[in-house]
């Protein structure tokens, strides 16, 4: 079944400036980046039934099979220091965990923003700060809701894909989208009121993040790899990895692979 645009707008009235649903687009993030440059309002939402050029982290494509929830939100969190803006990505992860658990699916997070059910990936997040637009950030979320086709390939790090329906049975995608956007609105509002520094939200993210305390390999942008144990998060969301020599390394971006304990 297609998403019910009228029901989405009604349920989210007062939380977002506009909520639009399209049958197909290249990328909801790309569309909202363009809308931001035209002056689109804070908390503008675009939801697509299907994306033909979905975007993942580090320039990768994002597979968008029918039956998912693919959306982007434009935030303009004035009053939040620029250094705190990356936390929007982590807040989206918390919203995804809350949404999954709301339909009976126990989920967790792989830093920074992959939603895991067991060891399989059910969702990803991509946040983009818009150059020249001050505090404008486009936050994109792709959540697998319906059972996936058999030909969907593993993502970065070899994570096997999964969906909420693989674990919860049939779901109403409109209700899932409403729940996700409500959770995101509540988290972002609390975070914004605190000037981007809300300890209770940092603690909630840490509780859900199964990367912490695990041996990991971090694939960095220059093709290098960092091996060690993910020890803690900085207040800005940076992951600290301690190598075998006991040296700490701060990682602000990279693909994390969870390694098995020998």
C-alpha cells in the first residue's frame, strides 16, 4: 500500500512546516538541498515512495526498494553552535531505535547511524550541512519496513540487510513514518532547546550504541584502517578508539566494522 499523505500531514501538524510525499524522486536529500537554497522553511519534510539515486555516506548509493520509508528533513537550528550539528545524525539513530521498539523490534545502533536488528542493518542516516545556508542541515533517513527482495546486496562493512517486517510481521508504513517523524521532532526540539548539548540524549544514544566496548576496524577516508576497541564518545559524538598500544584515536567519520571477539 502507498503512503497516506493526508494522514501524515494530519498526524504531524504543528510539528513540521510542510510534509510532502512523492511517488518517486532521485534523492530526497538532493531535493531538500535545492529547496534550502530557495529558502525552504525550517522543519520541511519530503517523503518518497521510491528513490532512483538514493545517497549513502561517503558518496555511496543507497538502495531504495519499494516498501521502505525514505525521507529527508530540513532543519535550521539557529542557536546551536556549528560544532554540535553532527549530533543530528545521532539523534536520528535514537529516533529509529524508538520507532523500531514501538513495533516490537529490538534494535540497536552501530556508530554513527546504522540501525541494527541483531547483526543486520535495517536503516541508515545521512546528514548534510548546506554550505552558504548558515545552520541549514538536511537529514536523510532510509528505513526498510516491508520484507526485502532476495537480491538486495549487503552494504558497507558487509552488513546483511533486514527490515522491520522481517521481525514484526505486516506493518502500516504510514504509521511507521508518523512514529519516526514524531520521535525525531521531539528529540530535535529537546536538543535545540539545550543549544545542542543535552546530556540525557547523549546518554540515551550511548545506551543503544553496541559499538562501544567492542573491537572494531574503522575504515578511514584515505583508505587507511584503524584497529582497536571503541571506548567512548566525545561530547560532540566523535568516537574514540583505543589501539593495541593504548593510544586513543578520535574518529569523526569512517566505516566501522564490528569484529568478533577471539
